[in-house]
């Protein structure tokens, strides 16, 4: 049985986790197979806790014989960092510093049926770090080895040829790098009835042709790949480390990099290493080899990479001066050009039980809108033991009353009304649309110098009128899908008034934006009121402004950024395939540049 939820808090969590596609590691133990999850140390002998690096105090740095210098230090063992490190380790010594833990023993990361629940967890050990953009939209960033591939909906789809061309990438190497990823972790999904209904409905309303099962990004309706296998077990970018040379790779988990260290005595700042803290709060310094070609590579994602550059002294001068961060290099573009693909959803009831499924079918329209669906919710109340933090109904975040106007007695009344978190009350699911290529742009800035804290992020959803108009067109298309003959035959529901369905979606209160609940006849207002993220944010370290086409940071030596922060658009219907491919691609390019034919890749 999969369900909607009665209380605003529970409904919000349901929508947020299910639609946005990110679970979080919980401390709870599940029953059955999930208790048998074990981390196999024999396959990944190079993974260890950060505290094993060297004995040091918080006021001094030391290095033992094992931890001397490295040819490459990768900051972030995420979706790009893991394939990048695995590739570089074939020829050179590599140190990966990952602030989170491993995904292998985490049942709420590893199993599809536990997918939704983690977004509620705001503890320091969770696999996802929640934040709210200044737009009032809930969001999250990964905090686990494997990055976003550990906490997303698992959909796998390549970028189109036009994206590859705009990126200036070698198409031959791109087409060799995607299969390298796919051989290890990608599977063909077994379509659920709901996904089949969506497929047939998309074709009925004209999203054609049907392209079958394919990784390619092509207009029409298709079935994409998935990183969930037929048993519902997730396979992540962390498993691409199986390609690594274990003699040359070291991966430290719970290793939080605090800043990149520069030698500023020459004409250009030159990276010498990084300072990081371990799980016990002790500090360490990892040093780069003095060999030509050695580099620190930032792979911390669209939030983490610009944040780390600024914490290390590269960024807008006034902002760094405000926080008393020593200036290494002024660059006003760091943190600029941030974008997120806005998503809106329509809640669809059903008179029959809906089995769980994540993204499988997608409609790719020529107007730059992607239509998808996600269904099911498979967790019992007994399995939920977590601190909700910013997601908590105790904060009354789901009221339309501005935070400054909330009185303590009103908050307590809200809590009393919504004590029950979960109810198996309503069958149904959601049809969602993602707006590709948004014109609206935002920015990222530091709130303080604590790397553990989120920076301030603004995406400016629908600020540009073209984005808003395209959303209106998308909602009209989705409205046709949910009222199509094939869809109604599946849900066994009577054809509903579209505005009634929109009203239900508005009342779900899935973000902190002011609501116009009596204005559902305005689809433009609906777009503004119900916008959520699909976590495909990008930008902050754009090519030509912060990094060169080969991802070297402009103005300094021995530093690159290889992740989605360098993208000015999100590739494909889901970027994870291209980000993983990018890690492999750039690793091969670096090795070939440094070693030529001797690289062997």
C-alpha cells in the first residue's frame, strides 16, 4: 500500500522526498534483508576514516610516512569525484577527502523501498544536508561517498549531442566514458503499471515518438536507465572505485576540508595542499607532491565548490573582506551564475493501490520541458526515528503565516493538530514537470567561515518571464496527461476539474513561499506557489569566468574544479550520468595530457 498523507507535515515530507528524489541516511535499523547490509572491506581496502591519516592536535599538523605527499588530492568523493579518482589512480597516487561516510551499510540509501524518509533527517551523520534557498524552497546537498548518486531517484540518461558540443568535449571520448560508468552500475528498469500508464498517456497527448528503452536524450517518450537493480538495490558512483588501482588510492571518509593552502610568494598563487578535520575534530594537512602536474581537484558540487574557493581566499573581494578571509585571488564570478531547474507537480488520486516506483518513463518535449512520474511510499511509522530539525512541524514551517508573525501559542496549537505523522489514507501519486534551460540566474554567498554550515543560495525561480511562460505551458501539458483516457482508465477515477487538482497541490504547502490558495485559475500563480527543486542545480564556477575549458581555476596554479558547478545548464533529464561520465572523461584527459600514450587509457 502506498499513500498520500493527511497531516500537512507528513504530506510535505512525502512530496519533498518522493518528488525531489533524495533519501537521507537514518540511524534506524530496518528488518529483514536490511539488517544484513555489510561493508566489504576486501573490495575497497583503500577506504578508511579520516582519523587514521595521522595523529595530530587541533593546533598543529603532522604527517606520517604513509601520508607524505600525493599527486592528486580530490576534495569530495561524489558523483564526479569517485570516477575521477579511480581513473587517476591507474597511474598516480590519489587522496580523496570525503566529508560523509560510506553508503554501503546504509539501508535507507541502499534500498529503493526506503527511498523517501531521509530528507527529514538533519543530524550530522545523515547522507544529505538540508538547506532552504532564499527563494523559500527546500533543498539538499549530498554528504556521503558517492554523492548525489546515493540519494537521488536513480534515473540514468545521457546528455544530448548538442550539450557535448557546447561543452567543447571530444565526442569520441564522451562515448567511451559513458559505457565505462554503465557497465558497473546501470540497469534496465522493470516498468510498473503507473509508469506504463504515463508512457501511454504521453503518447496519447502527442509527446512522440516512442523511443523505447534508451540512455539517449531524444525528443519524445522513452524509458531510461536506472541505478537500482532488479532487487531494488541502489548502485552508486562509489562503486566506480572498483576500477581503481588500490595501491595508489586512499579514500578518507568523515574528512571535512576546511581550506585549500596556497604558496603566494611567487607571481601566481600555487596550491601546496589542503587542511582538513577528521571525525574527532582534529586537523590534518595533506600535501601535494612537487612533481609537475600534481593538482588539488575540487569535486564538491555546485554548492560546495564555490563555497570552498571562497573559504580558501578566491572570490569576490568585498565578501572575503567582510568575513576577514585573507584574499588569495580576487574573482567576482565565484558563486555567480547559479541556476536550478524548477519543478512543479500535480497530485493525482487513484482508486487502486499504487506500487512504488521512482523515475522510469520520461516525456522530452521540444519546448524544453520534461514530464515524469514518481509513485509509492513504503515506510512504516515504526521505522521513523529521527530529528526533523528545519523540516519539523514544531517550527510551523508549513503555514502561510510569515515566520516573524508566528506566535508561540499558534505553534503549539499546530503541533497538537498534527501529532500523527503518517497515515495510510490516500492512494495516488504525482506527475511532475521539470523546466529545462532556465534563463533565471542566482548567486551563492558565504554566511560565515564555518565549512559545515550552508552558504546562502538564491536561484531566483521564474524571475525571467520566459521561464514563467514555459512553466504555464508545461502545466497545461501535464493537465492533459492526467486527464487523458489511458490515465483515467488506469487510476479508475472520474475525470476531474483541472483547477481542483491544482488546488489540492497548492494546499500541500511543500515550500515556504507565500500561497495564493484561492487563485488556482492562474497557472502562472500556480507555478510560483508550488515550485520545488529537482536538485539539478548547477553553476557557481562557470567556464570562462572561474575555470578554463579544461577546468583549471583561472589565475592560480595546480587547482581544478570538476563537477556540476562548472555547468551553465543541467545536462539531460537527469545530470548524474553526465557528471559521472565527466569524472571519467576528465581523468582520462588529464592522464593523456600528462603521460601521452603511456597513460594506457
